[in-house]
């Protein structure tokens, strides 16, 4: 289903739904009125398009000239390719058979022109139009097969011209005057009289460079030097497209056939050869099992498997920005050496719950998060959170009066503390929607013992309202 | 005993901030034994009357109440912290209203922009409590408004009171020093009226801050006052509070973070708890009592302030009203006023004098007279109008011409309209022609001024659907689940949900989540969402209205509406007149005009409803288009009721309603009417056995009207007047939906105790509940009955004018144009097609050889605009001689020409639809601009056109349906008749013709199969029965589908356009004919044959491909049926 003019409408149906009389474009409410048990999923045009593109990729094996005909058709120009597959009919059957085997519902046809093929695909599934027969085949098809805009199609039907043949019999000037030359062109194409070349898809950019060595290389300097030169080539390609690499992979092909792959990731798109080389060096140095060249490598391939848009990296006069960049580079290097999950950054979480207020994320990933610590803190106030928060609150024995008094004395880790100063309570209720059963509310107190140590304690649960016997926990220490 | 008054209460009228109703706060305050409670909603007084009403109810029940303080929380745009403002007296209250109105009038709808300067201007007599914000609230709470109401402001973008819009924010952080300066400044200006408000939100540093504020208050010389700054009445509402915050912010609970409160402490607390919290500042607690004691103002002070305009100088209002009433009586009774009338009129006038409400009647009279007479001075024809509702009980209203029903003749009681016990002002609703109500509204503004007249508000509440939808969003549930829940698939409102939960496993967190969402949504239902303007409810005052209640700008320029809805207005006894719109009055007016023009007869609304021919027509259920009695249920009731006089129509109108139906009163009444059952009156064990005779004698001992149900409560269940009042209110209003159940036990219990049958008592109460969803008092039915008669009269004697007027008043009523046209043709009215030479925008009447004929107008054509019509008619002159002259003179855009051609409007030019369509498609594809008019290609090169295939009749008909939703040529079913005949399907005439018809007709109990196009689907109430009206070329068939079958054939019923129904014919002894469905087959696909007959699509034809590539117009082969649920 999809949202169209503020109403949820059906946008695609499976066979069962079609057989039950649902139709595309029908409002969801209406469809539900018919079938209360109807299961619907939100349409995902992006994913559909991606799938179509993937099928197009797959079709590359038959011909390099594949064009998308969205939302759900592909045009393949197989000129000169059919003999490789045993003829036209065999090729068509093979493509459709393979797609069906993958679970797709496919219809297809092959003809001298794209429009004729398209018309036939809908109405004469699996049909191969012999050259010159387009006219004869297309004529009896309904004009809908031309895929004109709905208004034009309607106009033809109203005029009593309901097949392609009937339209084709009209004077071309008559048609042009009413529907424009584009329509006439489409018609002619369908009749096989003219053809517009399909515009094949532009292949995805492929950042891959490799270097062959007639003599296998084995020394570290040579390997490094060739990595630099490969990186330079790769970076040129990246620059041309205004992109930078987020993930790079180097593959080392050993003369004896073994292949070793090493990947590095960066926190922001990069296209500086030096940085790339340095990252690989960090990684290579950190390898537990050093790269063993054996008899030497005869091929090194460097590829960027993930690339993103990247603004041109002009030197910046802004010191802060430069410093920022330095830090990012440092993070990348450390991550390359120790692994991304070992280099962490704290990010604030917008919540009242103390232990959830900060989260440690891999530093390379953390930069994008929205919230900043600045918005979390408030000025002009005594510190409300301890400097050190225990990973897990520890239960303490206390002497405290119910219902809401602070403790007078407590024992933590077998040490007795006499409370001399206290402030509170700060009452924090748990996030009720996250828990299956109600969680006790905490009353936090900031206390100072007779030795001047300051602690953050809480009573777990409101007396009588939530519990008859509230327990106490120590959650952190103030400086 | 500690005493405490809470002054800082935010209710749900601070839209999506508070989480409790004012009523809940009122009850909680009474329960906690507060000395006083003050609502202080955000820049609004919208909730104060609700609390007032709640206390009034408690008072009536004799329960303890709390003093209500009326006030408001002022939120500023210039960085000033919030200030609670409470007026001490009526004058100060007026100033507070002015202040709020000023803020609202300059702001976009629903907002209020105030600065400290505004407050200083109006502060006199206001008690002000400065509420410093807590510094930890760092989140900016309000975004600047996108659009300013006041155009000057928007243009200059200078903001309000010198505050630039960039700074627009509510103050969320404010230093101690700033507060100290502000408090000092205010204390100098308003000495003795300034407080510093403190609350204890449990934020850790409460005590420290309390001491700090204490210090500051002492330095500034103002007292400290305690409050809990409550957002909800009980702690359990925290969840709902979190949810409404999320709704307001458009975030999910998971994203909300610290937008939500850290804890659930903002509920009303006991005085003991409050004392404990403020142990360090007991003086702040004591101050709450001192504060409350200084306020003398109550909402009582507002009542009865009626405009004095309608009274001529030198007369009192009462005198003037008496004079007008007697004058009117002489006119109504042609100079002879009977003693009975005299007595009743005197009694009414006496009561009016006692209650001092004469001006109210005069004001309504003034408005009605304008519509009838005054407007003529402006050279416009008068506007039809008629009072509805309980006003019809009043002889004074009848004499003044406000209502058209003689209450003396109808035996209606004035006490139902105005009574001494009920403390509410009378409520007069007047219907006007719906197309001309605007003129009346304009008059009201002219006469009473914008400063004294405004529209009432309508409080838009959360309904189950909107509540569950919004709640699901907040819980992060998908739109699909929300839709499921909203459509009741997962059980209706919790009751079925737990069962489903058990089935699917208690520990599935997903289910717990859904259960929670449903629980919260249930609480959210009935919450006010925003205020909107009432369509026609006017509030009028003699003094400035904006000193009674804050006024906001309405969507339309120069329109204002107040903050209270009609119940609130009643509660504070302000004057309200409902200027309502009634489509049927428009239709009757149009019909009257047509009859005048074409038949030279003058008709008027106040006709004597005595023509037997009219009643005969109604008895035959020949009622399509007739006001109120045209629904399927009414049409099947008519032959049973056999109405013979106006009072029968009153009953007819009232009986097919939820009240009598749910109470099971319909069948007993019908049996008694038919003489199959003796008329007797239920009686108690002891006491007067005839006590109900007076109540029920007009309706043969069966209660049918709302008043009778009320009367039963008083006579049979011995309700006290105040109890009855409570019941009446519970019946009337949405917000008291819950309370009606408390009356059930009382009502049924007492009746049974007094010896009435349990069953009767329960049915009576069910009926009362039914009235709750759609009340229909006798007086209202009487006013409507007259319109039933008038419309039936026109239909009987002027069918062409009737059909024409009906079509020109669309959309209204139950039937689509197709049905109205069919009905007119069956009544021997010739109907002529739309034509470029003969049609106007509206449908018109023409003299034809066969009498008056109905000429269809351009308004019947889908997609044709009135603008094009004006151009076309303006260019027409005498007539267009041909297509060329039309194109040259009118120069319509190509699109307009195509639509005209598609709709076959060139018949008088002898042009074939298909050819002309092909021809106009050549036209230049632009609207000709004046500048390029000269380039307009008039002469296109001659073109040799090969003939197009001729258009078969079926396609013509189909095109007609697509363009105007019906065809004068033939019925679509005619083309399928051969097909269906082969299948042994009967036509509608065979099934539905009366038994005495000359040709063969179906018998009762006969099994038949019938095919037809679905005209209407009606699913009355929640009984689960579906009524379908099928139509074919021979007539219509009325199909009944019982609930069990509805389940089985749901798909066919809901989506089929052409159905085949197998079933049994049911003929009642009055010859009401139904086809009771047993099997339903969807044959909509047959319709597609009609256009595609002449084309053989080779091989595979896919459903999906067809739908993908069709013109939207094509998809809808047949107009959608009109469905009512």
C-alpha cells in the first residue's frame, strides 16, 4: 500500500488478492471493508527500483545493453547476441525461464523494435516477432499496449479506435494534430517502422585498480610503493566523481595462487593517497600474522568497496577544522590498528535515566549522532550527576526513616558511612513504556559522610505506593 | 486540619499539555478537601466552564464542592516567565478577557501572542503569580508561529510589542536576578497583587531553591505562594501525560527523552502532603488560602446580558414582546384569538417576564424578521426559515413567526422549552436556506457589531479513531497496526483485546505494547484537541463580548469565535442563537420560485397540511426526495403507518430513530395502530393506575418521543426535577457519556419497585440511551413534519419543479441525481439532455408539448466548471448556429470543449458525439489569453477525415454514465438483459411491483434471482443488517441482507457495482416488498463488456495490466453508489 493524496491505497497485489477482486489504486479502507483479514505492507518504491536494477545487473550476462523501463519492465537490446544463446526464441526462453526459477512472475517478448516488444510482452507473452511482421502482430492488440498516457488512450477508445491497427489506419497528420508527434513516433516504433535506440544504464562506478608484476615482488618497500601508486590511480577516479572511499580493500595475489585480502575503513570519505597508504600500513603492522609474501606477489589489486560523496579537500585555514580533521585521522588510524570496536566515543542519550544517559559507540560511527553534550548540561547549577557512575548500582544497608527521609547511615562494601549532609530527593521515574511490568521509581540523594566523601544513593521504590520495603542502592561518587 | 488551595492547574484545555479533564480536577479537589481550586490553562479560559458545570452537578447531588477560582496561565513571547492571572471581580475578569482576546487576535489561529506590556495594560484587579521556570528545563518549548493573523505584523515582521520574532520563545531559563527584577517591577505597579509561585517538583535541589525564592520574595516584598503546578489529577495519569506531550511534539516515546517529565509528581496532592513538602515555608501554604479569599469573581456573574436593540425606545422589552405576541396571534388566527390560546399566551409571557428573558425572544424575532421581510429592502428575495427543536413548544415563538407549528393545536407544552427549575436559558435554533445562511450571518454582524457577536466554539475531541491513531504513532507502531486497531479488527476498545492477548501469549512484548497503546488511547478519547468555530451558533451580548470571554479569529476574515461551546454557553447563561442551514429549505424555496415562474402559482411554507392526495402519495411510499421520509427504513414504514394527518407525520419522522428502535417501541406501536393490540397503559402497583395516561395518550400508550421518556422518568420512576435534569444532560452531551449508566439502576430499579414490568422499564431506558445518540423531541419532529408535508405537496402537484429544485440543491438527501431523474420520469416529467443551446448552469424548466419538461443543466456534468458555463451562456446570444460559431464566440478552453463533447452537449447542432470529440481534439491546447486572442486559429486547415466507427448505443450510455452518472438514453442493464435472461434472472419489475399489478408479479416467499446496479447501500446503526437498492431498466428492488450473510458476502456487498442476488421475496400485508438475500454474486465485470464488445483482445488478458493503464474515468464504469453507514 502507499499513501496517495492522504489516503492509503493499494499499490501492488499478489495473485490471491487479484483473484479476490482487489485492484491497484483501491483505497485500503475500501479493501479492508471487503476483506477484513487482508494483510498489507507499506510500499517501498526505492526497494522495488533497486530490485529492478539488480535484475538488470543480472541481465548483463545476456547483453550489455539493458535499459530500465520503470516501474517494472526491462528492455534488452539483444542485437548480435542471440546466436550466443542458440537463437532468439532460445534466448527469450532462457531469460524468462531463469527469472521464473528465481520466483519472479515474468512476461516477455522479442521483436524488432522496443515498442513492439513491449506491446507484445503484455499481450503475447513469450512471442518472438519475426522481422517485418511487427505490423501484423501489433495491429490486433488493444491501444493500451502502446502505453500512451491515459488521456490519449481514453480519447482513442472514445473515438472507437480500439486497436493499434485501427489507429494505424488513420492519417498520420490527423493523429499529429490531435496527439502530437511523440505519439505518432511511438506508434511507428510499435509497428516496426522506426526505432529509437534504448538508452542502456550507466554501470555503477567501479573503483578498482590493479597492478601486474612480471616478476613477483616481495620486499616491503616495493609493496608499499606499489600500494601508493595504486592509491593515486584510485584517488584520481574518486575525484572525478566527487567521491571519497569509506571502505578499501587490498588483495594480494601470491605467485603460488594464495590470495590475501585486507580491508580498512574510514570515518569520513577519503581520497588522499597518503592517508590510504598510511591506514594500510597501520593495518599491516598490526597483523598478528604478518603478510607473508612467500615467493612474491604477482598482482596487487586495490578497490574501494564503499564510496560516498565528498567535498573537495582544499586545505583549510580554519584551525579548528584542521584539528578536527587530525582527530578524525587519528581515530581512523587507531581503528585500523585495534579494530573499530576498540576505539569508542561517548555520546549523550536524551533520557532522564542516569545509567542510560551516555552510550559508548565506535568512534568512527559516532560522529553523525545529533545530540551533543552541550545541550544536555545546564549551567548555573550544582552538579546533579556524580563524576563516577557505578556500572551497576550496588545495594547498601541503610538506616533511614520511611516514607521519604534520606539515610542517616549506610554500609557499602562493608564500610560504615555516617551521613552528615544530604540533599534531595531527586525523583526519577522509569520509562514505563520500555518495561513489561511497572518499575520502581527512584529517589536519589546526594549525601556527604563524616569523612567528606560524597555519594549518590537512591531509594528504590516509593514507600507504600510501590513497595512496602524499599531497598537502597549506591549509584555513584562525586568528586 | 491543614488548609490548602491549588492555584496552578493545567487541564487538557491547555491542549496536549494537561492530562485530565477539568471535571476530574473538580472531583479530585472536592475529594481532597481543598479550600479552593483554580484552573490556569495556557492563555485560555476554555476549560473553566467545564469545571464550573462539574461543581454545579455536585451541588445538585448535594455533595461537597470546592470554591472555583477562574484564571489563566499567561505565557509570553518576550521571555517573561509564565504568570498566573486571577481576576478578583467581574471588571477584572473583563480585562483578563480583553487581554487574551488581544493576544489571540494578533496571532495565527489557535495561538496567543502576549508580551509583558500587554499584561501591564490590563493588570488592574488581577492577582498575579509569577511562576519562575526551573533551570533544568532547557528545551525550548515553543517554535515561533509560521503565519501571523494580523497582516500588518506579518508584513513588517517586526513582531509584537517591539519584540522581534526571532526572540519569540517561551522563557525556559530565567535567572534568579531576572525574576527578582520582574517581581519587583510588578510589585511597584500592582502592589499587594503579586505573588511568587513555587512548586516542589522533586528535582533534587527543591529545598535549596525554595530558600532562594524565599530570599528573593522577601527582598522584593512579595509573598511566596505554594502550588503543585499540576498537570493531572491523579498520579496514574503520568502515562497519558507523556503521550500527549509526544503527540504535541510529534515524537515517539523513545525519541522524546527529556521532553517528558522526569517523574510523575505533577498530580493533585493532599493538603497534608503539600504541608510536608513546604515544611520549610509554611507561610507559602497559608498564602494559598489568603489568595483564594481575595477572589470574589465567579462565573455566576456573567449571566443574562441580552442585546437591547430589538426594543424600540420608550418601551420595556417585556411590553414590546407582549405587543408583538398579541399582534402575531391576531394575524395567525385571522383576528379571532380563542380563550385557550389567550390563556396559554398569557402564561408564557408571565413566565418570560419572571425569568427576564424577553430580550432573547425579541432578538431571535429580529433575525427572523430580517430574513422574511427586512432583506427585501435590499432588493433580494426573502429567505425561508423556520425554528426547529424545542422552540416549537412555545406559543410565543409561533406568534412571533419564529416557528411554524401551532403548539396549541399540537398540544405541545411550553415547560419543555423554558422552565423555572432549569437554570438554563431557552435555546432557539432556526433553520435557514443553506445557500443563503451567509446573508443572515452578515446581518447579525451588521446589526450587533463584531464586538458583540461571535460564533460559539466547537470543541474538537479525540474520537476513538483519532485517539488510537495518534497514540500508535507515539508508541512507534506502524500506520497499518493503527489502521487495524482503528477499524476495530483487533477488538473494540480493550474488551476483546485482552482475549486476543491471551491467545497470542501474554509475554509477547508486542502485545503488551499494543495493550498499553489501547489503554492510553481509551483515556485520550474525549480529550479536547483544539477549538473550532461552530457552524452557526451565535453568541450575542449587550456589552462588549470580549469582556465575557476571550475571542479568537476564525478562519474567515472578520469572523470571530469565542472559547466556549454551546454547553458552556448554556451553563453560564449567555444568549445563543443557532443560525442553522437546512438544504431542504433551499430546495423548497427553489421549487416555490419555479412554480411561481412557470405555473404562476404562489406557494408558502405555512400551508394547511390537509390535502388527502398528498397523504395518499406518501402512503404508497412514493417519497423519493421528500424531506426526512425518503430513506429505505422510512419508505418501508410509510405503507404501514399510512399517515393521514400532520400528527401522523410527526410520529413517522420520530419513530425511525435510534431511540424508539433500541427501545423496541416501533412494533408495539405499529400493532396498536393497526388495531391488533389493545391500547392500554402500564401502571404501578399502587398509586394512580392512570398516571401514564397523560404522558402516553397521544402515542397509543407507547413512548416514542424524547420528552415522553423524560416524563416517564419523573412520573413512573419518580425522578426529582434535578435528577431528571441530570439525566437530560447525560442524554444530551458527549462528555457525560459515562454518567448515563449511573441513572440506569435508579430508573429501572424504581420503576420495578413501583410495580412496572422489568422488561418495560428496561426498554424505556434503552430508548433513553438511544435518544442520547440522536435525540428527537416531539416539537422538533413537528417542525420537520411540516417540511415533510410541504415537500410532499410539491412532489405531488409540481413534480417537474420538485425534481429540478432537488437537483439544483444537491448534494443533499439520500438519492443521487440518477434516482431523482428516474423518479421524475416515472412521474411523467419529460427530461431533456444538457445542451449547449438550451441549458443553464442550473437545471431549468421548459415548456414542451407534453407540459413542463426538465432541462438538465451543466452542473450535472462532472468536471465542467461554472466559469465555463458563464462564458458559454454569455456568448450564446440567441443560439449557436453551429460548432464553428460556438468555438469562435465562446472560445472555451480545449478541455472544456472536450468535456462538452464527451457529455454529448451538441445534440441541438446535430453533431454526433464521436465526431465532434475527434474534431475538438484538434483545438489549440491553451486557454486563449486576451493578448494572443488575435492569433487564435479560427480556421484550421481543412482535413479529410475518414469516417470513425459508429458509436454503439451501449457505449453512448456508458459515456453518459461517466459524464453525468446517469443516462437518459437507456439503462445499462438493458444491454445485459439478454445475457441475464438466459441465466433465468428476473427483472426488478417482476419482483417489486405491487400485487395488484396487471402483469405477472412475484409472490410472497417466491425464490427469485435478480440482477441490478447498486444504487445505495445502507447499514443503519450497528445492527449489522445491510440494505441494498438494486436498479435495472424496469425499476428497483430492495434487498435486505441479514448479518450472517453480510459476513459471508462482505466482499461482494462492499465492492460490487453490479450484483446478482438470489433470495426470497417477502411481501408484507401492506405490500411492502423486500428481497431477502441468500446468495450474492458480484458481476461488475459484465459492465466492462459494454465498452469492449467490439474488440477481441488476443490471448492473455491480465487483470493488473488493465488496471494499470486505464483512464480514471474508465475505471469508474458506474457511479459509486451512495452509501450510508
